[in-house]
């Protein structure tokens, strides 16, 4: 289905970091962006509540012709990527914190993520895990002042770590701030890996889009803020 949309979903603006990577790797596609800003943040909600919200959103998204779904949210991906694929019946990709590669390639990695994502990794050996209750919310609320977000509270946690994994797509929007605060710490994120997987899938399935230039539509209630943030801050040329 060459002419279907690739849909990206998130609780809010975080998935735009994934959309940006997708456009770099698959620039001839039509993208649908759905941010559930009304219910953000997701990271402190119960699994049951998250699935209820997700189901509602998937019913809404079923009206569009999709060729792939990209769950641009670590919290949703670790909890429901298979259920989402099953519900929609289209190839579905998640964004996951690159924990395995951090363990193999770096000493003492630290994963920061939402509390919900932290639950999935807390028993894993070789990585320290820190669930952050407020950072995604702060990013959502201060989206036009990202450089003002204070990350100094992390300095103590990062002490003696060699690698920091950003396990929430909202945090990827702050990647440069993390880099400047904590240089020379290695910073790892999941979106680029997901974008590579999607591009490979499209190529292998001969379903690359035919747009001369990518196209992005924002769908669902309250998408003005996502569109404005995309146009003003994230920007892809
Ligand atoms: N951006 C999402 C993630 O990757 C969700 C953050 C939130 O809504 O708490 O986990």
C-alpha cells in the first residue's frame, strides 16, 4: 500500500522527535501525527488507564488508510506495541530505549524514563534505571523554553556514569541540552533506530511512498499546539 499514511502517536510532542528521524530516513512518505496532549503525560498512569486511552485513540485512527504505525512513545511501546499491531492489523513499530547496546558498549549506563517504562527495566542487570515523574510534563509545558529546563537535579545520579539513555521521546527533544550539560557523557536515544527499521521495512516491502516531499498532517483534537511546535521548533527542511 504505497499511498497509505505512516502514523506516529505519542502522548504529546515527544513523538515529533521520532517523526523528525523518520523524515530523514523516509522522506517521500505521507505522515499522520497524533499527539494525545489532552491526556499527557502518560508515564504515571496505570496500565489499565493507558490501554483505555490507547484503544479510544486507535478507534479514531482506524478511519485513516495506514501502511504502518509508529508508536513514538517509549511508555506505550514497552506496554502495548503488540496489542496495537493486533488491533490495527498494520505493521507497527515501537520506540525502545537502546538498553542492550548500552550494556554491551558502555560501562555503567543510566536509563532515565517515565515511571511506567522504568517498571519494565528495573530488574535488568547492567543498567541503572531512574523513573522521572515530572520531566515529560515539564517539557510539554515549557516547549518553547526548552533551554530553560533545569537538568541539574540529575548531576548526582549521573556521577560516575559513562552513558545516559534517554528512554522517553520527550527527552529526545532536549538532547542538545543534555549534551551541553553532561558532556562528555555518551547520550543514547531510540528514535533513530526505529526510523532505520521503518525505512528498511518500506524498502524491503517495496512500499516506499511517492511524495516528492514529505507531507505531515496533524489529526485528532487539539493538534494546533503540536503543529505549531513542529513548525517553530522541530523543523525539518
Ligand atoms: N513521550 C513518551 C515516552 O516516550 C511519554 C511521556 C509521557 O507522556 O509521560 O515515554
